[in-house]
C-alpha cells in the first residue's frame, strides 16, 4: 500500500519542473524564498510530492505561498503550498462538505465530499484566514466558490461555510453541509 503514494522518478522530475516554473512566474507569492531550499525540502519528503501531485492532477495549481501576516512558519520551518488556480480546482467540484453530509443525503448524492477528498490527498482545507491571505496574491474564485474549514459549532448545527470573491470583496457565507454545486469545490493547503 505504501507504493501507491509514491511517484516514479519521472513523475517527480516532471512535478518539480512544473512547480519550479510556477514558483518563478509568481514571485509575489513567496518573496525572499529560494527555490533550491524549497526543492531540497520536497526531495527530502517524497510523500509530500505525492500530495502535491494530487493537488496538481485535480487542477489546484499548487504554489508556495508566504502569507503576509504570518510569514514562513519559523517554529516548524515549513513551506506552505496553497491551491493557486484562478477558480476552485475543477476536479474537486460538485462535492458536499464532509462524509456525514454525504451520508445524510437520501438522493442525488455527490460522488464525494471536500473533507474526505482533502484527507485522501493528504492536504487540509483552507481556513477563512488562509483564504483571505490567498486573496492578497490575486483574485481567486471570481466565478466559483470554495468550501473552507468550518468551525465545529457551525458544523454541529448542520452548516458549513464557503468563500468566493465578487465585486472586489471576499464573501464568506454558509450552506447546509450536504449541499453541492457544479461551481463549488475546495482549496487546499499542504505543509512541507
């Protein structure tokens, strides 16, 4: 089972090349970081490469992001990879919030849930704070929306929250956790 989450040398090389190109084209997302340091960290953590490949494969266009308010996590020396696709990743849309919501639907069930998919990919859903940080690097989700990590109190009451960017503003709103829409997916974060 361990082999399932390993990439071949060719897949690793291709992914690292794609990530480096994206890193080079978007310097505003990671000022003062050197690609060589990021690549060394990736090569030392092959299981993280598998998760990044899943982010890429499903349309997330992951890139290193240094949040403006918190910077690199100096306590753990982690690099943060966020989904930076302009819209919610295309192969992660039409999902409800979590497994409980999926199981509660009696008919017209979606194929999966955001929380389950993120867990299977080895990533985390963005929090509201992280989503707002991401928006400082561009306008994301101008036509789609993304489920974000929902506080326990809201989820216990049957709700879940999502966010998008419209009219020059970040909107965070709610829905029943079991709802799903063709234009709503989720954005993730990977700590490396």
